[in-house]
C-alpha cells in the first residue's frame, strides 16, 4: 500500500489537559515531603475527606428519596460529620510542615497546569 502524500495525512490534535490530570498530578506527593507513617495517613485523610463526605451524604440522600425512610437522612448527617472529623485528624497529623509543602506543591502544579493548558489552546487555535 502506498503512503499517503504529506498534505493528506491527518495532524494529531492534542487536547488540553483536563481536571483529572491536574488531580492526578496533585495527588502525587514528592517523596521527601511525606516520609513518616503519620504523614502518609494524614495525606490519605486529607485527600479522601471530600469524596467521602459529599459522596456518602449524596448517596444517603438518594436512598432517602427512593425509600422515604428518615434513617438515611441521619446517616447522611453522620457521614458528613465523619468527613469533617477526617479533615481535622488529617490536619492534626500533617502538622504545619506538611501543610506548607502540600500547599506550595499544589499551587505550583496548578500554575503549571494553567500555563500548559493555555499554550495548548493557543497552538490549537493557530494550527486551524
């Protein structure tokens, strides 16, 4: 089969990085920042408290809507309160040092993500 001429080959369009890529990059913590067991537990608690709280409460409210039982609203309140407890425990275990490293790491990666996204969007606009 003969190769297609250069002008007929499709150019690969690279889509800008999305929110999932940003979250993946943020969740990858530098090795030197989290060395102790308490630090790793704190990092896990800080990452999971939002999905547990909002997701668990939303699931319980959905179950209440389907069944009409009031116990699911109490369960939603308990799950949401547990997520706040996870947050406070994570902050306590992390301490000031890890909190500062996580904050700097997140801001730096978010800024790099915004620059990369802007650059890719500009390249897509000029190639068309």
